[in-house]
C-alpha cells in the first residue's frame, strides 16, 4: 500500500512537468519497500553507501544548478568531483547562516517556476532565512525514507497538529507526514490563532478522539492549563497515546511533568525549517536517532572546522540529502550537542544525538558552559515549582529565577527551597523572585540575558 502511494505521488509530480532530480536513488527505496524493510532497520554498513551516493547526487545537482555553491567550492580550492569516501565531505566549505539571510534565491537550485512552497524561519534575530520547496521535495523526497520504529503511527490514528502553519515548516510538515506516510486523519489546530483558540482545540481533540498531539512544550503546558479551566479531564476525555514535542527544547524532567499531566508517552522531535527532520526520539528516550535517510550530520568545533569524534561536544552541521529546491550543504545550525553510536534496545542503528540547545543560550557558570536544559531539569525536580519560569542572566555570579507563586506553599518557603537546592548543585547564588510569567503562543523564551 505504501509503495503504491509513493508511486502515485511521484506520478502526480511528474504529470505536472517536474522531473525527479534524485531518480538514481529511487530504486534503493523501491527495493526497501518491496522487501518490507524501512530505513530505520538498516545497518550502518547499508546506510553509509547510501549516504555516499546521495551526497554525490546532491553535489552534482548543486554544482550544476547554483552559482553560489559553484563559487563556494572554487573559492575554497575544491574542484567538483565525486567524493570517494564520506570523510571527503569534511573538505567542503561550511554554509553559514549569515551568508543566506535575507536572500530568497542564493541557494535556489531549480527554476523558480518549480517552487511549490516557501517557508521562512521563525527566528527573532537578524534577517529571515527563506527555504523553498518543489512539489517533489514535499510529496516525494520528504516521504521516501520511513522510520516506523520512531514513528509507529498508522491510518487508525487521529493526529492533532498544534504547530504554526504560518511561515515556518512544522505545521504543514507534520500534516504531510501524518496524512501521506501513515494515512492518518489530521486535526489542523494551529497554535492559538484567532480561528483556533485553546478551548476549541481541546474540544475538537475530545470530539474526534485524538490519539497523537504534535506541539511545542510550552503549548502543551498551556493546553493542560486551559483544560483545567474548562473542566476537561485530558487524561480520560481525550486520552492521547503519544505526544510529539518540537519547536522548542526542554528538559527530561519537563517532559516527565507533561507525561503526568496528559497521561501519555511524550517524545522529542528535532528539526528546522532550513533542514527539515534531523532527529527523532525512540521509545527508550535516550537521545535523538538521526534521520539518516534525510540528512547527514557532523559535529564540528564551535570556533573551528575540525570534525569531532563520537562523544565530543560541538556544533551540529547538517547536509540535506533529498532537497532539490534549496539544498543545505554543511549548514552550521548553531545548535550544540554530540553524537554517539547507537546501542539502543529499539534496534535502530542510526546515530544518536544528545542535544544541548542553542550556542547563544549556553550558560557560563564558574567558567564552565551549561545547557539551560540542565538547569531546568533540576529546577523541575524541586517540589512546588510550576512549569512557568525564567532564568535571568546578568553576570557570572548570580542567576535570578522568576517563578509563579504556588497557592499551596508560602512564597518564602518555596524561595528558600529553590535557592538552597540550586546553589548546592551549581555552587553559585540563585535569587528567586515571584511574578506572573507571560504565556505566549510563540516560542517560549525561558533564558533571558541582561547586560
């Protein structure tokens, strides 16, 4: 059934006069489906030859159709030729965010008439980054690699997508995934817009018996708060079996809180508008399996270009393998983490990413860099602390934590508890202040740097 669907999607694209750029890779995926195999069941010995061929197809496409990539290679002293090994990828120049901000066509590798959709990054700093997709990008290449170990959804599921449908990729990306890969019914909730207020979203999920919710950590918390105001028991009256969190990072303890509130498994998904899917968490919740059918990920020095080994923390560099409209080649994401070889009991051998958040959000404490997720993880373990907070960073000696009051604990008691426990853990002073934390439908900014 899936093989027939894929062939129908390809025919649909070709029928409107769009040729398939990565035609040479299609037999690989057809063979997998004919054998009843999926990409996440492959060994590393099978994945690496695919990576080499996919990257070579990508380089030929980019070098042939894009002036920026041509000049980038030439200026780096790199003649275009097929890579002989995956290690040769490190010889190629990086793609920096600033090189493409505000330029809608610099990376375009097809005729503009072939573009079927444009997304814009939702970042709040600098000029936006435009990402253009052909119909083949959306309905063929994006859906070719399948990961049923990581996405066990089926046509029986009712998937609620509470993610932005404006500008950025997540809303429509998840909708296409659920509809075209799994045949699931989708509830297009959006994220708190005029036509999708939280009360109507909860009622729709309840009415249709949503089984899956894809959203951000902060919006999942907002929906849980609103359900209490409406008198809806989300565990019993909606009864999700799984929630997928993306768009914002959060700690494992924050996730545990959401699992308790919603009564379901909560999984992390890591991607971006520029690169699409990058990593997906399996049921073991021990890191993101890299979506190696779609991307090749490297970890490089934050202030250098050396490719790091497994276990070394650095910046994520992503190469998209199946993007024809606007491919990303060695794109420096600004995210921090490290890779390790998969020894996961789920059986998936795709590398595992341990993500540490954005580079600019790392906290320097006593000369050491800490992920804000680590601080959040310990904060969420303290009895009486709610889901809404801010870390206010004003120097290297004191961190202010803004919390909301707990009606069941006196402020001075909770203040003393938090300040004492956090200081014991990190050996610096923490100052707790109580205030009402603004709730936002956009990305929650939990770390605020003040000069």
